[in-house]
C-alpha cells in the first residue's frame, strides 16, 4: 500500500489535495494566454496530468529516503546594512529569498510554515528550519508570489508578514481574492509583462512554463510566472517554478541580460512525469545561459520532499551539469541561511 507521505507529496505538487482549497476563478477579458476560463502558455506543453498518470507515478516511484530532520549550518546575517548599490541576498529556504538593499527590501514566495500544504497535520513537512525567523527580517517593503501552489503561496506566512510589516503584495492574476479573504488588502494582481513600482524598485511579471491549482477543480484558473526586479541599475530575475523551454530566451529577448537569477533546481524526478513543468539542474544551467545571467542561485530544493530525488541530488547534479560548461558565469547552490553580498 502506498504510504500517505508519498501521496501527500504528489497531491500537493499536483494541486489535488484540497477539494475545499480551490481559488476563486479569475474573471477577465480573453487574451493570448487566457481563453475566458483557463490560462495557458502559448506554444507551451499541455500541462494536464490525469489521475491515472499520477497513479502510475506513485505505483512505480523510486522515492529516495530523506532525513526526518537536519539542522542548518548557517543563519541569515542581517548585521550589516547594505551600502548604496549593494544587494544582500538571503536564502531562507525553498523558493524564499529575502533581498535587502539601501533602497528597501522584498521577499519571494515566503514559506515559513511547518508544511507546504493546506493542512498542518498532513502533506510535505519541512526537514530543516528556515534560515531565519519571519519576525527577524530587518524590514519588508513588498512580497512577490509567483503562483498559487502550496509550496509557493503559503497563506499563514503571508498573513504573518502582513501583521508584522504591512508590505505590498504582488500576485498572479486570479490570486488576489485568496489574499483578500485573509485580510490582506495591499494586493496587486499581475499579468505577464505588466510592470509596477514600489519606491525605486521596478517590478515586471514574466511567463514561466508551469501551471496553477490549489484544489481538484481549479487547474489553471489563475496565472503563474516569475518576476524581474530592477534595483539600483541591476536586474534580478526570480523564475518561480518552471520547466525548461523557449520562455527563457523570450525573456532575454525582451529584457536583456540578467545580473542575478534565482533558478529552480529541485523537484524533478521522475523525468517522464516532471520534465515539462520542473527543470532539473541541467535544464537550470541552460536557463542560466539563456537569460545570460551574470550569476545565479539555485532554489526550490532541500527543504520539502516533493518528488523522488534525494535531498542532496539537486546540488550534486548541478555540479555535474556545470562541468559541461567551464566558461559559465557563477551558479551557486546555497545553504538555508546563507547570505550573499553582491
């Protein structure tokens, strides 16, 4: 019999755990990526997975054993104030990065809860702590949420951030109502290629090769994507969640070279099931090259077991991939709690 742990991971990842967790369907005009009911990536793969396909994965899964718990070796260091032109990048965990500059600070896909799940009694459970406590952030001006999967849009973390810092929130089309139901009112919904400003920061929402769902019946009823943040003459690219495809070259064609990129390297096995929607490390290196990133940080690994690969495989597989391209600009794998000064 398949253990609940495996099914919980699969169902959360595939948006089918919570029948009652469905988001409010987006109602807006049709566009080149919205047919009036569902969003889609033009020219992208069909991201629908049947229950039988999910069943096949679970019945044939070669799921590596992760530790029940492991402590971090580092802790995000906020002791130094950013100098003008400097970016302090704190890797908290999974897809959560806190970026602090002399002009302000923002956080991506904040996830501080015990589980990446609609429940705190079931679903993928963290195996290591965040690199900092939510209440320890020096300041927070805005929050970027890439899409509504539970390991990226964690309602409890968002509410806690609202209560502590009262920042602005940027979400994909269709996700605003979910936050407003929780009392978060400073919400801006973003369409692909839409821009917004917070102080000296310019924010652009860009496509990714992915999908959305929080329940069994709301697949692709809200948008998904990544963000480019322009700050102090630099472009910071947060890819959110994505499979590998033409989207990265398209982003570069529109916006030019990236100075710093946050690219997902985990949740990629088995490839026959995950390839279209989750990059593996080799794909991430290709994306790094496509956006001509001066430096990249690997994300989306090592905290929640969502798929079959081992806890250390994303890091080792990335090192293997990087050896194929000796002339590459830096692409690093951070520890939870690691801080970079760029």
